């Protein structure tokens, strides 16, 4: 029977067993928290990430590039609004499915921090470089980097979830 | 004059040490917030057993509950409070100290 733990301190062996038990629960909770996004949202995120450089490049271009600048701006606003709406739906479904809070600190900080800083620099910086050089290759290169990063992160979560389950 | 270093054994917490409560704290510390049914499933205990332990932790100020409606049914979400998180980590430190001593 489980007591309220009335002031009896455990032996080293009991303490070790308690720590191991807590570690086991932690591993199982980590697997839940690392549940990857559904494929439809991973695809939407990849498409959005890949679309940002050319669309933002179009809005920042000194002269009209493929489409009028105003059209690029409208596309940027519409696709961002669509992405955020999908994110709200996906996050809500994710919480319902897993029963735990959505956290952005599941992966180690040395992995996420360079991404949080580096990816926006690449995605938005390419538009500035395009504005300065008029070379669209920068936009497509950034687009490819963004898409590859998004896919890689999805696969990392799939693997982490499988490994921890 | 400097004060002596705190003894890790001071963090030993009899409220947390009961096995199921330690596991509840471990789960909530990792997950941040978890639905009652998920905690029940993860720990493999009945709703009444979990409810009893959650009440003890809540009375100690270690766990807080939030009600949210999902599919027209009220669901209870659990999370560790700041003192609860601190007490849990201090308790783990005490257990490690016991193992190391």
C-alpha cells in the first residue's frame, strides 16, 4: 500500500529505484512530447518555408520581379495568414492526440538555437541579397535550404519519437 | 562569514516521495502540462488512485488543475506549480545524494 511517505528516508537502493522509475516516466513523456506533426502540416510548413524567400524577395525587389510588388505583398500576407490558421488547427489536434502541452524545447538548445537564429537570417537575408544583386538564385538557394531544414526537422522528430517510444 | 552549503538531503520531500506521486511529478516536469487521462494512461493507474494523489499534490501547492472543454466534455489538465517544480528537483537531488553517499 502506498503511504504518504511518513518521514522514512529510503536506502541507497530504494533511492536508486525511485530515480530509475522517474527516469522511465520521463522517457515516456519525452516520447509523447516529441510526437511529430501530422504529414499534412509538415508538408504545409515545408511549402511555407520554401515560399518565403521568393515571395519576400518579390516584395523587396527594387523593380517589379515577375509580378507587381503589391501582388507579392498580398501573397505574403495571405500565405502567412493561411499558414498561421493551419498551425492553430494542427496544434489543437496535436494536443488532443497527445494529451500533453505543445513545447518548443524538446530538442537540445544547441540544435534549436542555431535554427531559430540561422533560418530567419537565411530566409529573409536572401531577399535583401536579391534586392542588392538582382540575382534570383539567392532566393531559390534559400528556399531549398528552408525546405531541407523543415524536412530534416520533421524526420528528427519522427526518429526521436520512435526511439523514445 | 559565509553560510554553510545547503545539504541536498534538506530537499527530501515525503509528499513527493510516494511512488505514484514521484511519477506524476516526473511526467508533469517533462511534459509541462498533461491531460488527466494521459497521466492515468502513462502511469497505468485508475482514475480514483490518480485523483487521490493529485489531490495530495494540489493540497501541498505542487500541482494545479485547469479545466478545458473538449468535444463537449470537460477535461482536466494538470501542471506543476513553480514550488512543485522546485520541490521535485530538490527531491531528485536528495535521492541522488542518498545514492551517492
